């Protein structure tokens, strides 16, 4: 009982588990079809999100899919199973612009859609995540899972706006630093540029590291599929517990154990020594 009292157990008055508010922003641009990591960049990003959802008891999560634009796929919710189902539905090219998806090359074929690598707008993803967290009254964690090939403007501005709203922006670099070819939508060839050469895509790790620094967050470049889950356990969850306990009115619970220890000690003194 003394040992338990020394651990200073704390009870949360509302009885709810503690967890952070997480917004996962998953890149679904065409470059995420590259297979320089197994089984592909997009598949690895989905796997990393699913691993966190499996262990994020007490966390509220949201999902944003982005490429040249950003779409909120799941608002902030405690239903992690629903978010996991939605993230499994993501695929590269899911947010292709209408002109590219429906349009055709000058000969009327679909070559324009097949050969374009697609755009990535990190600023749109961060802005959408910030709006999702608005009015929640807590600090949120915005997690970008992307190869970082940003074809938009204002990502660092969006990160600073997120910080001003009380949130942090973390960047998870998906893909090998050596790069890889982009698999076409039919899966039988590789995306080519306007000159007919196969496109090689490489993660912009330096840009993502700068973006994470602007967002007061962390940059993860580990190619292992467990990197995000390990970061959640080691950093995001402890930060949320330390932040939320005072707000929720965590009450110490060491007193009953200390009283029990004293009672056992007094009871022990009442018994004579026996062989």
C-alpha cells in the first residue's frame, strides 16, 4: 500500500480516458503511388494511421485527404473505427481535378490524366485541419503524411496560423530518399512527363522538416511503418495527459492507500510475535 501511495495515482473526475485531438492529413496525390517503400507510399501512410487508431484510446480523430485540394473526410470524432474505415478507402489520385479526370489529350485519349503526376497543396491540408479543430477548446495535433512535393504556396504561413490557433503541425515523410517511379492508374506502366520520360519522385524531406519547425511540431523521416505509432506513444499521448489533467480536474488518489498502510501497520503491532 505504501508503494502504491508513492506512485501518486490520479483519478480523472469525468471518468474518461485521456487522449489528444488528432487530425490526420493523408496525401493522395499521384506521387503517392510510388513503390519506393513497401507496398507503396499511400499504403504505408494508411497503415501508419491505422496503427495509431488501434492504440489511441480516448483520442478524438479526424481525417483530411489532400492533393491539389483538401477534403475533410471525417470530422473530429471518438469513433476510431469509422475513421479507420474511411482511411482504408483512400487511394492515389482520389482527388484529381475534374479537368484531368474527365479530360483528354489533344487526340481525345486519356493520356493527359495518365501522365500527370498531380499536385500537392500542403497549405490547403493544414488550413482544413485548423478549421476542423476550431472551437474545440483544446490544443490539436495536425499530422501530415506526405512525400512533401508541394506544388502550392503558403504551407509555412498555414503552419504559423495553426500555431497561433494553439495547434502543432507534425510532418511524416513517406518514401525513400532515393525516390521511385510513379505507377500509372492502370497499374501496368509508369507516369511520364511531357517529354515522354518516366517521372522520378523523391520526398522533400528538407521542406517537411522546415514546415514541422514552423508548426512547433516534429519531423519523422523513419521509413519504418511503425514510426508514427511509436511517436504517438512517446510524445503525443504523454503531452496530452500532462495538458488535460489540470483542465479536467484530476484528483489525487494516494490517501486511501496511505491510510490502509497505516491501518495494516497498527494491526500488525497488535499481534504478538510467533514462531
